[in-house]
C-alpha cells in the first residue's frame, strides 16, 4: 500500500517533496503537525529496536548545528528531540540525521543554509514502508534520501526508462543525488514486509503545482 508522508517543516532549504503522493512542506512553521505532543526525553523502544543507529551511544558528532537544533526545539513536531539525534550520513555539504519523536522517527537533510525534515510513523519505519524524500539543490540536481529499518542494506533508485542506481544504506539511511534533468521514477527495496516500491517526486514540479 502506498503511504502519504507530510514533511513537517522546511527550515531554509529551497525545495522538498516526499512520500507516495507528493505531499509538500507546510511553509507555516508556527503550528507544526503533532505540536500538541510533549517533547520526548528518551528514544521509544520500537524505534530503537528497529534501527541500529538509535541503539548506538550518542557522541558529539551526532549533534545538529545549534541553530537548527534550536529551531527544532521551538517547533518540536511530534515531540521530536534534537538532543537525541544521530548522524546517519555525512558528506562535505549535505548530511542526513535521524531524530526520534513520539510515535514517529524523523529524518532531516541539512545543508549550510538550513534543513528539510520529515517524520513518518514509527510503525511504517519498523515495517520498512517509508518512501523517499527529495530536495532541490542549488546545482539543479535532486537529492533523494530516506530511512530504512535494520536488515535493508541497499535501495535501488529507478531513473529513466530502465536505468537504476544501487545505493548502499548507512546507519539506517540512504542518500544520493541525481543530476539536473534526470527522469525520476521510484525507489525500491526489500524490507521486513517484503519488496516495496515508492514514487520519487521532483520537488520543483511538486512546488509548481501548488
């Protein structure tokens, strides 16, 4: 079954799209979804059991930048707590962090200017039924990223008519960039519930349609 995932905020990053039906970020960050949930103080057992990255002892390298952590604290969607973040993927410009929340697990893609964040339900993460998020980059390319539970070692990014890119997961996350103009189709992987496939939505087209 295809799921809908709503990005809960867009903090400085130009474009973001996610999920099976191309939901886009709510630009009004003053009332984020799940704002009535208290901020968690410990990682929930289901999230920890299904994601090895959340079972690891947190180190200084797992911390978000102070400005991003502060903004997330002030708009703690679903009770997320940036003080519990784990760095999943790091490169020179963009990084993916996993952040636990109440009944949800969040993934944020950060850049020097800001970040985009999504928070699918923990139950979907456990079952391996979370689709990819996308973000438009200043280079014109599209970043594709997402979360997977333990046991998923790679995902297949389908582009064009028959081309695909195999992306190795790192610490329960994956991240890749496709050049400008690349046709975007789906992300496939085999999770605890069996094979799954989710559409990839071009963030520029998603925003143009709204």
